[in-house]
């Protein structure tokens, strides 16, 4: 397994190069730049733009800007500044004086890492995944065991809603219901330290994943229930509870695990709409703001973090496979 992990981790290098190259090209192809407006939305004069471009190296050819970001370059003082290969995501063009690492990973004074932007987004993604697993897997199992009953029909109806309705549409509906009408929650809470304010964003973000998990678990269970080894287990006199838990569910989880790893990365990377709607202090909201402000370093850094998360999620799925099914080997 060690050689397999090393080989897969080495594949991250070309992935990062390709993702960074595509992002860099698309980013600079878009009209506008980071100096079009200052923080007060006023037009920045040409002389100031020229000075800022020289200071941040944006006056150089695009190929040299890309090499400087990935490998590094010499600054005005003749000192070599290492780039992405050293873990340096660059300075922010809009939040001047701060690096991308500080913006995304540094918590407020007196707080721990979980209160950083990345920590907030990761917590929201994990909570949404736990909600999806805790509801989706049991719902799929029960629907399969109660096939063609009212329980199965209700489950399929909810699953269809979860798959069909986009999360931002569901967010608007639930905000109107629970925040505007019932007054149970605040649309934009003053503090995210209370557990109750996490419930609505977690449910909205994880509902689609929950629906897909339940549908896949139901289909997998129905397939496994018809296998010969299930009939053999029952013919041996095993209790139905043992047959369901030990044989049906365990073997049905393999296709479900396939989506759960990338689902966590997708929940973290796809939370920017929910974060923006709820004023959530996470990484996704900073990403959306950076796109509007053409903060090139923030766009590049956040995109690369998302790419690494998705790659690691796919790797984790392969590892879990070997524990669920002994026939699967990683060598």
C-alpha cells in the first residue's frame, strides 16, 4: 500500500500543474484586472495602476508571471521569492499586506484553526456529509427492505426532490419559511458559535448528497438482496438482522463509498453559493469575492486547494475499498 500511496501522491504534481495552467489562462482572459476599482469602488488612475503592476510583477509577460507563481522569481530587491513549489500561494492584491495563506488559514486572534476561513468551510462540509450519511444510508436501506410500500414511495419522492431542486432554490425556500415566516433562525447570524445557526446551511448543503446517497444505497441493496450468497446465508438459519447487517449492508456500501469521498470535497468546494447567501465566513465566500475583484492570487490559491481536496478524496475512496472488500488490492 505504501508504494501505491506514494505513486498516487506523485500524480498530484501534474494535476496541480494542469489545473494551475488552465486557471491562469482563464483568469487572465477575462476582461478587467485587480486595479479597476479600489476598495471604495473609485476608478484607479493609470499611474497608480502602473506602479501596482510593477510592484506585483503584473507588468511582465504572462509566461513569466506563471513561472514566477509556480516556481518563483526575484523581487525588486534582488531576493528570490519561492512560489507554489514552496507552498507560497502569493499575496492578495485586494487585501494588501496579507498572503493567501494568512487569509484562508489564519484564525482570528485568540481562536484556533477551526475559526479560519478554511476551517469554517471544512466544518460546514463535514457537517453536511455527516447529515447526508446519517439520513441517506438508513433511508436507502429501509426503502429497499420495504420495496413497493408507502415508505419506499415517500423515500423516492424526497430523493427526487433532493436531486432535482438546486440547493440555492431550496435555500431561498427554507429561508423564507424558517427565517422570514416562522422567525426560528436569523438569515445572517451575528455569531457562528451557536450550534443552531449551523442547522439550516448544513441541511441545505447536504440535502442533495443525502438524496443521491439514499437512491444509490437503495439500488445497491436491491441488487445485493438477489445474490446467491444472501439466499445461502438465510438457508443456514442466520437471523435476518445478521443477514442484513453483515452481508447486505456491508456489500452494498461499496458503490456508496465511491461517491462519499468526492462528495466531501464537492460539499467543501461547492459551498460558495450557500456561504454567500448566509454571509458565512468561509473560503467559498472569499472565492466568490475574489472573482468579482479579479484577485488573481486568491483565485489561483483557492482553486488549487479545491483541486488537492478532490484528489485526496478520490485517494481515500480507493483506500476504503480495500477494507470493505478484501478482494480489492491496492498493489
